[in-house]
């Protein structure tokens, strides 16, 4: 109840000053390892952030936006949403949740005048890569080489998301390569390259 009240005040502030309310569920992290070698507390933390927190924030902002008949919720998935990925099993499943949830929510919220945009970036040069142990120099694994070869600049991803927002789109995959991966049905990254 307190959380709902907090978001009610937050969204009210945006509208009071003539702004448009955008809720961007961007926070998320990945764990890259054999599932059984991971620390289960970290797995729980990741699932909590990537799915539960995103769902809670969509609920809190969505409720206020529906009342007002305005606003956009931006949920950040990943190209990892599109296929099960060994060594990222829980992460890719959590990101598949984001796509499925956002697509359904988009349909529900449309009659209220609220847009739900799901963005699925591919590898992007942020702290995220270091966090999952895909540093450039000392890593000879194929997955690390591919990651650094195709990684997009964060500012390019942000620009594409901004354009998608302005066009009221419901789904956006930044970058040509990522779009090719998505649209060529059956083209999945060889799962062996992750192991
Ligand atoms: N970079 C990629 O290759 C890539 C590819 C596909 C999808 N994505 C997705 O893009 C989104 C943004 O990632 P990024 O690339 O910008 O990575 P990033 O630079 O590492 O940023 C991650 C963000 O998540 C927040 N965060 C991490 N752990 C958290 C926790 N336990 N509780 C609350 N907040 C937490 C961080 O907050 P602090 O700064 O306070 O730590 C930071 O704002 C994520 O959802 C990620 O899954 C990234």
C-alpha cells in the first residue's frame, strides 16, 4: 500500500508540471556460469530484480497511468529473451518473461492510452559485460570474442529506444545485427559457444 502511495505521488508530480510520465524498468543483471556452480542467493536476487521488481513497478506506475490515461512503461529485455542460453539459463528465462509480460501488458494498457514498450538490446558496451566476466583482454572464449565484436555503444541503443518511444512502438530491437538474429526464424546462436 505504501509503495502504491509513493508511486501515486511520483507520477502525480510529473503530470503536475506538465511532463509525460515514463517508467523505465532498466535495472537488471546477468549471471554467467554453470547453473549448479552459481550461488543460489545471487540467482534469487537476479530473478527478483529482472522479473519481480519489473512487474511491481509496471503495476505501480501502470495503475496511475491508467487512471490518468497517459504514460509509457519501458521494459528492458534482451536478445537473450529469444532463446534458452546455457550458462545464462536463469538470466535468459528471466528476460523471456520480460518480453511475454510486456507484450500482453501492451494489449491491456492500450485502451487506457498507456503504451508499453519492450526493448531488447543485444550486447552493449556497459559495465554489464565486466559484471558477467566477459572482459576483453584475457578472455579467449568464443562467446567473449563475439560479444566484443558485435557490442553496440550505449548512446546508440539509447537513441533507438528514444525514437521507438516517440513513435509509440511496442517492441524495439536496437541494431541491425540483433534484428537479423531475431527475424531470421530458426537462427539461434550455437549454444556450444556459451560453454
Ligand atoms: N549491456 C548488455 O550487453 C545488455 C544486453 C542486453 C540487455 N541488457 C539489459 O539492459 C539493462 C541495463 O543494463 P546495462 O547494460 O546498462 O548494465 P549496467 O551498466 O551494469 O547497469 C545495470 C543497472 O542495473 C542496476 N542494478 C544492478 N543490480 C541491481 C540490484 N541488485 N538492485 C537494483 N539495481 C541493480 C544498476 O544499478 P547501480 O548502478 O546502482 O548498481 C544499474 O543501474 C539490464 O536489464 C540488462 O539485462 C544489457
